[in-house]
C-alpha cells in the first residue's frame, strides 16, 4: 500500500508538472489576449515530433533546445499573421481560429509522420534507474522530466514577478493602453508571449514524447485535459494553474491504481447487481476505468459551483 | 376600412406567400432523386438531408443565441443510440410501431439530454459555456467507451430498419424510400426551426446573443432563454441522429465524439451563421466535399481545415455572408458596376487558382513522400504523373505557390477598388430613386 502511494504520488506530481508546463503558456496567453488557445496541445504535439525528428539527426540534447525554438517561432508567426487579424472579429472568431488551427496541425502531422506511433526513445544517457523504491526501479528519465518542469516553473515565476520584462507583461494584461503610452510595443509583447507559450508547450512535448507515446492523436487526447486544468485553476491565474495541474495529475494517477467497482461498493452494503439490461456495465465499472472521465467531471462541477475556478478572480 | 372579403383574401395571399418557399422546397426534394438517381447520389442526398437538420440545430445555438458549443454531437449521437435501441426493442417485441415515427424517439432523447445538460451548462454564455460543452462532450465520449452494453463498444449497435411495422406498403429496404423519409423529416424540421426564428422567442434569443444585460432590463431571463434554445437544439440534433441511425442502420461511439461536434461547427461556420440559409449551404457543401474529396485525396481533412481557417480569417460571415454582401448591388440594379466587379473577380481568380494549385501540389507531394513512400515515388495530381522524389516538381510547386501569392497580392486591390466603386454607385442610385 505504501509502495503504491509513493509511486503514484511521484508519477502524479510528474504528470502534474508536465500539465503545468503547458497550462502555464495557455493561461498566460489567455490572460493577455482573452483567447483560449485551442491549438495549444497541438504545439505540444509539434514539439514532440520536431524533437523526435531532430534527435534522429543531432541527438536528444540539441533537439531539446532546437524544437521548442522552432515551435515557438511558428507560434509567433501564427500570432502575427493569423490571430492578430482575427482579433477584430471578436473572441468567438479567435477561438474558432485556434480550433481550425488544431485541426490543421493534426492533419499535417498525420500527413508527414503518419498515424502510427513514432519511434521516439529515451536518450541513452538517461536510460538507467535513478533509485529503487520498494523493489520498483524508478527511471532516471522521469526524474529528469520532473526537474526540468520544476526548473522551468521557477524561472517562469521569477521572470514574471521579479524582472522588468515580467512587469511589462503583467501591465500589458491589465493596462495595455498605459503600457503602449509608455512606449512599449504591446502587439509585439503579445507575439512574444504567444511564441514563448507555445515554445513551453513544445518543451513539454520534447521531454514527454519518449515517456508517453509520440503519436498524431496525442494532441486530441491531452488538449481537453489542458482546458480542464486552466479552467479548474481559474482562467488567467498562474498559481491556480499550478495547483490544478498537480491536483489533476494526482487524481488521475491514483484513480488508475484503484481497482474498486460500483458492484463492490454496493455489494458491501447489501445491494445486488442486476442480472442484465443495457446498463449492467455500470455495475462492473471500476474506478480505474473511469479515471479518464474524472477531470471532465471535475470541470463540470467546478464550473457549476465555482465558475471562477480555484484561484481565479474574474468571471468570463 | 377594408371590407371583410378583401381582408380574408389578404390573409390568403399572406399564407400563400409564407408557404410558397416551403412548397417549392418540397417540390425540389421530390424531384431531386429523379435527376440524381444513381445509388451514390441518393446516399449523398440522404446524408445532406441529415446534415442540414444537424447543422441548423447547431445554428440555433451559435447563430441565433450566440452559444459556441464544442459538444453538440452528444445530442445527435445519443438520439441515434436511443433510436437504435428503440428500434431493436420494437423488433424484438414485434410492437406495432412504423419506422416513420422513430425520429421522434431520437428527438425526445435529444430533448431530454438537452434539458439535463442544459440545466447545468446554460447559466453562463461565452467562454464558460464553450468549456462546459467541451467537458460534457468529452464526458459522454469517454463514457461511451466504458458503458459497452449501451454504446456497443468499438463496433457500435446495429439494427434492421426493414423489420419494423410496414405502413403504406413501405418496407424501407431501398435507399429511395429512406431518402424520402429523411427528406420529409428534414423539411418538417427546417420549417419548424425557421418558424421558431420568427417567434418572439426566436427574437429574444437574438437579443440574448447581442446584449444579455438589456434582455434582463426588459424583463426576460437570459438564462431561461438560453436553456430553452439549448434544449430545442438538442431535440433537433436528436432527430438528425435518429435519421442517421435509420440511414446507416448502425450507430457507434464516434457519433457522440469530438470529431462529429467539430464537423457540425465547421459546416455551420463555413456556410454562415448569420442567416438561416447559411447552415444549409454549409451542410450541403461539407457533405459534398466530404464525399467527393475523400475519393480524390487521402488528406481531404487538411483542405477542409484550411478552408475553415480561411473563412474565419477573411469571411467571418461565411458563404451566405459573402452572397448577401452583394445584395445591395443587386437591389439597386447597378448592372454596369456589377459587370466590372465580376471582371475584377475574374482577374483575381487566376492568381488565386495558381496559388491553390501550387499549395495542392506541395501538400500532395509531401503526403506522398512521407507516408506512401512504399507505393513508389510517382504520383498523379490533376491527372499529371509527377515524380515526388525529384527536384523539378517541387520547384514548380514553389514557383506556383509564391508566384500565385505575389500576383494575388497585386490584383486584390483591383477587386477592392471595383467593390468600393460598385457599392458607392449602388447607394447613389438608390438615393436618386
């Protein structure tokens, strides 16, 4: 039991930090431009595939730098030549633009790399077990993922709250006119934030690619969860996104390892399962099976009972 | 004071005017299969009929009430599943229920789930609503893979539409009978949804879209209006789902998924969400493209996505919006300036086509080179055999793309100027009249 809890906690925190790497960019972009970037997970997927392709040629470490830079550049271009023009048609058009972008990126990735999983492996330098907990070898690569995520969180937080650049970004969120009056190029700040945000998603893609599966459906699988994170945390709140990432990471990891079904629970209080009918499955469903649903349940509940999210201040 | 007789004749004229477009549409629906009578054409017409109902129901949310939903397929799919289960129950117990009324089952299930999910999701509009709809959509889509008894797992639930009670000697085996069933329901749903937009309720939905605060000031509850609109949209989506279930005799979990929700959003938006006819155009175009393009190219969804992005960026009112843009010229009968505008369009069309050809070439060759390498390097685009491995076709594609783009940038101001002139003249002529 203790073993299960320890391993699940480690994995949950790791998954949560990966979610946060992406959610931080998403929430920054949202608070700047009021756009929920539907294509954010697609940039994560691009990061994974670019990382895979570059690591084939140059190795993993150059890929870790080059892929996010490339994806961030693409993101900045998308903002400059796409999103900025759509802005005048209102927020729905912006949301739809990013929706279409997600669709197109998915198709392009399928077109170039196919539908099957790419052979993206953990680099040899990190392919050993870091330590052993309760007879389970914990891979070094997972520790590396965790440390990278924590390091990026620390850097991001410091830059945003302690430096001049961060000050301008934060001011652009709330007082964009004043910032423009002071001589800063607010559209360029937006472009940079979009580029950095998508670049962060790509970092997550490069380091998560070998651990999870690098496949053309990875954006579709992760995208909605990402929305859950930013909405549950509170739209536009970085600290909220951090909290929600950890929460969802832990909840999902723990749920997967719990193997209790409705029949077990009801059986213990003396309710027998029905013999047949179309809904007999409900009795056989285990907590592990509903693990993929839990984030969405959480999302719906949060939006009903606390629409601002855990740490959010604004209602949208 | 008008005499009673002239009053009643005025009423009669009004009724005829009101009914005329629908009678004409019914005639079109009746005649269409005699013009397009091949098997594949009938299938396509049936699909279009289903898609029109589904897209119009979606536009009750997005276009009429301003609710952007990412999970509308939930009501479509659940309507389909319940219709199939109802049909199977009818068959098993040999109940006296004809196939004609099965769409009602889908409609009621759509309405029921619309009421359940609408009560939690329509409290707020805007981004919050969009996110809840996405969450609910994912919730149902994920559940569909867990509850295998109801959703039938990977292969779905199948049925047999010919085993129900036969009325008027119809057994619904041949596709033509199914087409007329779909056409009848499609006409009914279209007329009902159009009538709804003309009621005070429909107008208040538009008001909720424009300014919910003012709606509250005049004494309406925006949340209640959103809720009613949402439930009704669920009803019509459920009917569409049941029609699809009848057409395919099969429903699987993909029908409730994000792909289907995305498709209806694309169709409504490409057609134009600002008018009633827009989603109909979108449904026809999207279904046609889906069938035609998927025959021609494997990456048709990419073209689809690019078309959508293009519409969002340059024509946010959709195809219907582009058409109605020209209405003032038409009404002013400014034929001379319209002709000049048409010429300007032609001038811009040439580089646009060149650009398009270049893009298609790049996309098809990339696809071929990366995925279908095993089938050899030679591909045929526009019936021209090309070696995607050699440099020459790539150079041609690059020249076409870049040259087309450059020329288009040059010619587009001509269109802009012609448009401006035509519009000013039309307004001037209107004023003199």
